[in-house]
C-alpha cells in the first residue's frame, strides 16, 4: 500500500476529529458550538497550532475553551 495515498485521508480525519472535539467542548462549556465563537480560518489556525503540541485532542480542546 502506498502511504502517500492514505496520508491526506488520515490528516483530514484528524482535522475532523479535532473540530468535532473542540465543538463538543465549546457546546458543553459555553452552550454553543465552535462556530458561534470562531471563524473557519481561526479553527484551522488552531488546528495547525494543535499539531505542534504533544497532547491529546480532548486536553487541548478543554484548555483552549477554558482560556477562551
């Protein structure tokens, strides 16, 4: 199997999981989903920041929402 063909799919899956988790955290804490507070560009920028860290998505999302 060629890993080059699956890598973009995995990256998209990770990004989708990140957005879903972050939105769930916003909904749980703030009462509204992520897009009530952030633009798509901001969410993608936050995902890029997340990728530079070594922590689970849920922990990153919780910490971010608490600081927001």
